[in-house]
């Protein structure tokens, strides 16, 4: 029984992976490479002494932004699109549970994000080496790993919102969770600064509910 369940999840995951990979993911990789090449050409003119550090930060920030955009926009539409096209009504009555369907979609998109992170990081490190910029490879790889875990969590949030709401609302709510997750420690400080017990309880409750992505 468990083997059959894993097989069904694998089929959904592999189909989702192929579907998303065909949906202009390679354009994102090409855009990232072009963006870094342009940054390499422009930064020496803008910041003559700190261009190496700026490029290091810019590359990681670009990887993060592109990963978040894929997780949010693709994640919210992955299930929502199936619901709007009514194809989910054909799949669910078969020996396929809702949980297997959602898990398969999540694993498929997570696989796409893993490929995307590897490709973007490879281009980033390659350009750093080509430009003879010293970089802490260990720290960069750890940062990318934590970013991938964050994107996996964000994908789960996007899929959940995509099931219950429209694509637009799911996108806005997912971005809201992402922003609040990065601001969650500041919420606690804000509650303490307000010196209002009610506000402090609200901010502490939000801190417990929201993921800490900072």
C-alpha cells in the first residue's frame, strides 16, 4: 500500500517537474547570467573600491529574489490552475488522495527549485572565478542551502493558499507571509516598544505563528 502511494506521489512530482521546467525556467537562468555580466561591467564604474563586495552581495540577492518569484508565482498557480481547468476533478476520484496530490506537486516544484539553485549558483561562482574575485565558497553554499529550505517552506505556503483562494489572492497572501516572516523578530521589538500589553500579546502571537525567515 505504501509503495503504491509513493509511486502515485512520484508520478505527480515528475509530471509537475516537467511541466514547470518547460514553463520558461531556462529563461530565468539566462536572465540571471545576463544580469550578472551587466553588473560586472557596471559596478567598477559605480563603486571603484568596493565592487567585489557589492557583486558578492548582488549575486546572492539576485538568486534569492528569482527563487522567491518562482516559488510564489509558480507555487500559487500549480494547484489553482488544475482547479480552474477542472483536471483535478479527474485526478482526485482515482486512487489518489488529496495529500498525495499536494505532496507530489510540492516535491515537483522543489525539484525545479533545486535545479534552479544549482544552475544559478554555478553561474555565480563561475563568474566570480572568471573575474578573479575572492569569495568564501563554504559560506555561499551554506547560504544557498538555507535559501533552498526557505523556498521549500514558501512553496508549501503558496500551494496551500493556491488550493483555497484565487491565484491573485494566493500570490498576495504568500508574499505577505514571506515579508512578515522576515520581519517577525521586529514585530516582537515593536510590541515591547509600544508598552501596550494588548499589542505585545498580538505581536508575540504573530511571532509564534509566522515562520522566522530572517
